[in-house]
């Protein structure tokens, strides 16, 4: 039987007065490249944030390879939404990527040569090495997203969570990111992506979770990515011809 | 007393030395910690906290009867922290927005403080002479022990800053990410807030409740314009702060009837103005110059494209053409033509121009880009 | 009560009302701190005006100082547009600088300007009745009462004339622009009225306490209602109560009237902050506690609805599998039993028909966000009142 990388049991999350995720059960097998899709306000980002402990759930439990997240931080990397940070912050691309090493360093210890080397390698991988000393506000949207990706790569994790990595990026960057994601999967990593563009789901991903406050369906793209589930998720009669 | 005399006196007159050292250290520490407030988008929190400190000073005096500034500052610290955490609670628990919460704490605490101050002033045994200075600050009342406390606080906050440098930077840039890496963000956050409040409190005696927030913001806002590196920004902010302190004290000491606080603030504001206009990277002046330069460059390229369209109709690209056919083209001047010659895009022979291979290539590149 | 006493209270009440009205809009537009900025930065305008007119109540001085206030707003907006610093930093940079200039102007010319730096912060309400308006030898009452009265009348007139526009633009700037009410005109109109009011009130209550008079009544009212008209009325009532109450508190303590007014404002705010029926802290905390239980209840019911298998429905599963935080599972089960939503047999929990219906309705509400599904549930459960 294949290993379960991330398990979510009976997860319920409420923001202020409004419930946003209800009784979610998920078992994400190791080595999949999974998209989380659903309409706006379906709780896609919230699901990731709850798994990562950024938001406290009201009920439910999370397992990363069967253990609580707190004990497994080293196995997990996170790419937040690009808009969640202040890009005018006085720092360079290399500096941001170095932040990916802070988790393994722990409190107070400073990054050294090994961390810098890892950061440079990650920058190379996303094609941003020439921009390493660039101030982050002077990067394009696509370049900023690559920097975020590189920061996650530095964490050298087993599971990657990404919140809308394709939002506001150019076509070249999108292709580059997809290639990196596929490469990650090839090396046995698990990648979980909050995704918006339904058209590209079959092309980019092999696993999909439909989410709209409740979990609608989860499984391989080839078997569950169909009009029926899309309609259930998006409410209105959803007809897109996705078979290419 | 002239400024020159002042700086001569600085090394011989003990009191003057103490005061100047005090304002310099104060400027440095507020500049340093103010950078955090600015980067956290909490610029006006400092304003609210400094006003909120006033009732603490008055109550500390009422309860202890002490004139000793350190006792009063502990009162200020407590009520400042109370204000800071109340703002947070208000935003979290009600639908009142941050600006309303800040404004409420600022004005209500201050009003209470003024009520207490005026009440104290009318008490028969009031040796109240000391309390007024907390409104606008009086650097002249600084004594050596005050300065020692400032030095100690600066040393501690510098130590903490260096110790948790990595964590501070991470939290300032990306709080959620910090949490996922396993850092206790609430601890880091409280640490930052605590030190900002301390910086405000030690500045009250010198700069006063009303203008303290500017001491936090102005050096940091000026420093931000000159660098894209956090460490350099904080260092520069400390330098600007210290310089504003020294220079402000000097000006106010050499002129009659100029209180120190407002002068220090104006010197700091002057730094901000200079930085906004003249910083090479972000400044408005250079931005405008770059904008003009880009526009000229664009016009030059447009002209080159036009010439290219003429030149490519001939087999020999360097076939000479009359200059006057360019006259109808918008943006063409004798000067731009000369610039193109300088760039070796064209050669000029009397009233005829001809394109060079370099210019042809450049123009082709322009086409392929679009 | 002597005549000056009555006059002071009258002036205080008029100032409070004149401040409360623009204050409501500033609070609703998330611009409360602009009042702080204006109240500080008009100081150089006032001093300059005083040099020219030698009369703190001169309409020219008020206009000149009000222009300084509007200039502040423009300057702040200009700095914000450059993108060199964040929005709030722009406010924080402009007003201390202008205020410092004002303070220095006063202290440099102390002999010419009969203004005290303390008065700048506190105002001199106690002396207001002694500056009388004399028209050809006839005493028409205190000057500042006339000044603030006129400002109040103008404010009320503008409020009456543009109420609809203000309302729309405050709640939906986009719609307002689409309807043809220029948000820019309304914005600067509001800024101008605020500036004039601040200048007029400055003499009476000082730079910082005018901020309290603008923000506190509006914020207090906002905790009690979301209706604009009610909010305006409540703010006015709070303002007047604080003005009168503050006067007598000052009388009692022999302390600053303006400081006392603010203290009363603070006291009223604190009362409402704690005890307001829906938005007060006690109500909010109680509701949060209830909600935690109710969300847990619903999670529990939903869980039963989702899982038919016995292992998932065993009562011990509650503790071991659903990871209840902060809420004791007994409380949840008790609530569910009380409402006849579940039955427990041999440690196995089952959903009743009523429980099933409730779960379906709640789920539909959560998914569609449409209120009509749960109208009849609302009175029993806090959860759906948000």
C-alpha cells in the first residue's frame, strides 16, 4: 500500500463567526502532485494554513507521515500567496531565499556558508541566480514568485504546500514552475497546490481535491476530474469541455 | 552663543555634555527601534503609546509623590503598555478599525492624563514643577543618571536586536511563514512591541509626549530611502536619529526660547525631506531624471526605427539619405541626430546621413522585441 | 449656576456636537487619525493667523488655519502617492513637523502671541465666557459660542443637504462615483468641514482633546448601531453628556475642563465597550464561547451525518478522534440531547430526524450563504447571527 504523506481527519475551521471548512477528511498519498480547486471563499488557502498550523482549527487533527505537524516541521515547506508580504521590504532575493534555512537552524543560530550555498543552488534551479543581489521590489511578479519557490526548495522538505503559485506570473514563469513541480514529484516529493485555473488541472497535476467548505471529492485527476464534480463544487451547472 | 561656541563648550561643560550625549543616544535608540515600527506598518502606534504614557506619569506621581524621573517613567511604561495592548484587544474583539482604536487610546489616555496633571497642579503640596516637561520635553533636565539608564537600555535592546536578528527579520517580512518554520511569533512580536514602548518612554523626558512618535518614524523613514538592506537601514536610522538629537539640542541651546523637542523633530524632518528628494535610488529628483532620460531614449529609438524603415528599402543599408526627410518625423532634432552619431548608429556627411551596421542591428533588435 | 457656568456648558455642548458629526464620517471612513493630524498641523496656521488678526476668534484666522488643515491632508496624500513610505508613516511624518513649527513660532514670539503652549494642548474653556461679542456696545454673548454656533449650523446645513451623498460614498465609494457624486469633492468637503471644526474647537478644548471629541462619541455609537442616522444621534447625545458631565467633574476636582470632558468620554466609551448588547466585550466573549460549543455541536452532527460506520459513531470517538479543543465533549453531547438531535444507545450515537434536518439546513446555509434556509434556527443559535 502506498504511504500517506498528509492525513486530515474531521478538520473544522471557523474564521470569526463564519465557518469556512467543515469536517474535512483527506488522505494524500506520497508522491502526488495535487491541486486543490474550488470557488472563491471555498477555504482552499484556509485548508493549507490549518494543516501548517497557521490557523487553529476548531476540531480535527492533522498528520504528516502519521505524526503531528509540530514534530514534522522539517518535512514540510510552504509557499505563501505572493500578496501576503510587503515586497518593499529592504532585503535582497538571496536574503529571502536564505530564510528557507532558518527553520532548520532554530532560534538564534545564524546562517553560515552551507546555508548560503544551498540558497544559491535553489536560486540557480529557479533561474534567478543573476538576480541574487536584486532588491525584491525591483523584481517582476513572476520573479518574485520564483524567489518564493526557491525559498521553499531550500527547506529541502518532503511535502510542499503552495498557495496560488501561478497568480500574477508570466507564461514563461508558469512553465518553469510547473517543470520544477514535476521534477519534485519525480524525486518522490509530495506537492500540494492551491490552484485557480481549471483548464490546466489535467495538464499540470495528477491528483486533485475539490473543495467547497466541505470536501467534494479527492483522487486521481484521470478518474474524478469531471463535469459532475465540477458542478458539485462550483454550484452552477458547470460544463467545460476539458477532454483534450 | 553660536553653534561653534556650543561645540567647543561641549567638551568642557559637563552639563552640556551630558545633555548632548543623552539626546544622541536617545535619537540612536529610537531610530533603531523605530525602523521596526515603520516596517511593521505600525507607524502611528508610537504616537498612541506616547500619549497613553501621560496618565501613567501623573498617577505614579500621585501615588509615590516622587519627582525622580525613573519612578515616573515606570508609570509611563505601564500605562504605555496598557494602551498598546488595549489597541490590540479592541481591534481583535470589536469591529472598530485600527485607526479608530489608535485615535481613541491616544486622545482618551491623554485627556485623562491632562485631567490628572491639572488636578496635581492645584494640590497644595505639589512640587509639580517636573511634570510639565513631559508634554514637550526638556532636554535641559537630563542628568547623568538619566543618560546612564538610556545607555543601559540601548545596550540591552542592541543585544536583543542582534541576538534575535534572524527572527526579527523573518517576522517583519513574512509572519505566516515564520510560524510554519516553528518560531513562536507571539513571543517575537511581544518582544518588538515591548522595546518600542521602552524607547518611547525613555524619550518622553527629552522630546515629550506629543512629538515622540516623530522620533521613531522620521529617522527610519529617511534611512529607508538610502538603502535596500535591513541592517544598513537600521544603522542609518540610528545615525540620523543621533544626529538629529545632537544638532537639535545644539540649535535649541544656542537660541533663546526654542524648546528642544520641536527642534529635534524639525531636524529629523529635514533629513526626511532631503532623503525623499535626493536619495539616488528612490528619491523624487532622480526618479524624475530617470523618467526624462527614458523618454529621451525612447524618442531616440523611435527615430532610429524610422530611419531603419527608410534604410531597409535599399540594398545597401548604408546608402546615404537627406537629413531633411527626417524633419517631418516627430521628436527629431539636430541634437538627437548628433546623439545617434555618438552612439555610432549613423554617420553624418554634410546634409546626408547613412546608417551603420551597428545601428541597423540595434533597430532590428527593437523590432524583434515588439 | 452663574451665567458664565451656563455659558461654558453651552459652549462645550456646541463644540461637542460640532465635532461629533464629522467624527462619525471619519470613523466610518477609517480616517480617524486624520483628525489627529489636522488638529496638530493647524497650529502654525493659527499662530500665523493670530499675527495677522490678533484675535483668536476672527473668521479670517479660522479660514487660514483650516486651509493649513486641508494642506496637511493634501501633503499626506502626496507622500502616500510617491510610495516612498507606507500610508500611516506619511501621516506620522507630516503632523509632528508642522506642529513643531507651530510650537516654535509660539515660543519665539511669546511676547507678541498671547498663547500658552499648554493652552494649545488643553484649550481655555474656562476663560471663553469672558471674551464677549460686542456689536455697537451691545453684549451678544461669548464670542466662541457664536463662532462654534455658526460652524455647527454650517455643518448641520451641509449634513442635511448632502446626507444621501455622504451616506452612499461612505459605504460604497464605487457606487457613489457611478451615481455621479464625486468622491473627491465629498472627501475634500469633509476634510474642509473637519478642519474648520477643529480650528473652531481648538480654542476651547485644545489640539489633542478635539481628537477625543471627534472620535470617541462616534466610536461609542458605532459599538451600538450600524444605522448611520442612529449613529449620528447617539454621537451627539454622547458628546453633549460628556460636555456637561465633564464640566461638573472639573468643577468637583478643580481640574481642566477639557481633560475632564475627555475622561467622561472615556468612561462612556468604556461602559459601552464592556456592556454593549451585541458588540460589547462581554457579549462578544459570551457569544464566542457559545459559538465554540455550537460549531462543535454542528461538527459533531455533521460527522454523524457523514459517517454511518459504528466505529465513527461510538461515544468515545468524540474524545479520541475529533480533537475537541477548549470545549468539553460532554457539553456538546448534552446540548445535542437537550435539543433532541441525537439519541445514544449502547454508547452509539445516532442522529434523530430533527438532528438530520438541522444539519442539512445549516450545511446549506454554510455552502450558499443564503439566510432564508435558517430563518427559524436563528433565535436558538448565535452561530448564524454573524
